[in-house]
């Protein structure tokens, strides 16, 4: 089983990670993410602001579509091989260019 630990304090985070690993859990530790607050039925997570990055699509039209849509809201997103979206949306590269131009005008 995997457990997500969200903790800024490195001493506490290290202790939690060590303990949970000893108990046989795989631990993903998010040290500098957003804020997470436990609620009665789960977690209320407030993420950190997103920033631009070069996103590899691995020739997967779903990854390319996701990255392109993310790029409409996050400045600086560079999608590798957006043309792979032609598998499901032949006109997507042109549509995406037009959407980017519109999004850039509103930023």
C-alpha cells in the first residue's frame, strides 16, 4: 500500500517516512507542496500555484491534450509533440494555437 505524507517539517517528515517504511508501506512524501487539512470525510487540499514546464507527451494523444489544456491556464507550458492529438482531434494543433492566442491576450 502507498501512503502520501504531506509535511513541511523535515524532522517530522523523516520520522514518518522511516516509521511507515519500516511498517512495509511505500511512502510518497510531499515536502513543499500546498496545504492539506483533514476533514471529517477526507482531505481539503490547496495546491501551490502551478508554473510553466516542458511537458513530454510520449506520443500519447491523451497526454498531449491534457498538457495543451493545462497550457491555456499556466504560462510557460511547452508541449512536446502537440500534433500527436491528431489521432483523436485532427484539427487540434490549430485550435490550440488559436486558444493560446486568446488566452495570452487575457493574461
